[in-house]
């Protein structure tokens, strides 16, 4: 649809970018999952295919030391990013795989954009930064949130990056939240070392809040106050 729209505009995509930007900016507040994740200092690296700034909003709100990089089709050196594996909480590095609404021209929108993204994925100048592709992804277990397993974004990460390490016999385990997965999906992805968790994002956020004592104002969840001296709670 996006490809058709841009084609009918003689290749000009400014109108499409404005429509997407206005729609994204119309969302009133971050979702519970953004709020929960932002408070977890155990999370040091994050990748997202979303254009919006909802996660950044919550990361800033909870005083995380945010280093952000976004992919930009227009930038011939977009892969030039230096991160550090030695960063400590509250630091977090965020890679926006498909660009950001802050720079509408960077957004991967049309079919042609996606093809170019795939073609350049492993390019040291125009692809995903090697810090994420060769360092972060191989070193950590991954948790996929908000993806369908048939989603191109998910498959790009899997086939374009993870599969290379799987074929090299690296022992990586990943997890994906998926509501009501089929038996076939469970079996298919289990062979690829991706364990499916039957849960929706809001319920998962609620569980995180309970387990790690987080607040989620959108759900009316507050932190449990620390116990007073002597063991009693006021």
C-alpha cells in the first residue's frame, strides 16, 4: 500500500511521512509494557522496529542513561555506531531498526525500503551496526515482544542475524511472547531455540510489575513501599 501511494506521488513520500507522523503522535501515552521495561535496569540493550518515541519517553522519565541510534536509509554511514559492553545501569543502548519519527526520511516504510534494508543488513557502512549485529545479539538471550512470528521484522532479525550463529552452533536461546500459539508454531520455533510464551503484552507488563516491584500508572499499579524498621509496613 505504501509503495503504491508513493508511486502515485511520483516518488515523493513527504505526504505519506506526514500521515504516519501525525498518526504516531496522536497516541496519548506509552503502553504499560513501555513503562515496565523502562524501569528494569537489567535491560541494557534494546532493538525496536517501531518509529515512535514511546519507549524513549519512559526511559527518560525513569532517568535511564539513554544512548540512541536509528537506522537511516539516506545516510551512507548509518552503520557507524560505537557502543560499549561495559556500560552499567542505568545505561541503556537503543537501536531503532527502521528509523524514527523524529527524522521522517529515515523511516523504512515502502516495500522498496524493506528490500534495501535487507540488502544492506550486513553492510559495514549501510547496514545494522556491527555492535548490535555481531556483539549484542550473539552475547545475550533475546526476548521478542509485540511481533507475530510471520512478521518480516522478526524474520529479518532471525534469518539475517540469529540464523548465522545458530548455524555456527552457538548456544543461543530466545523467547517470544505470542498469544495462543499453535502447536506447529511451538514445534517449528522450538527447533530454532525460540521458546514461545503464551501471554499478551499488558498481562506480561503486569507480571513484571509484580515480580520486580514496578509502578505502572496506566494500570493503577504502584510500587510496594519498603518495610519500615522493625519489619512492619506503614
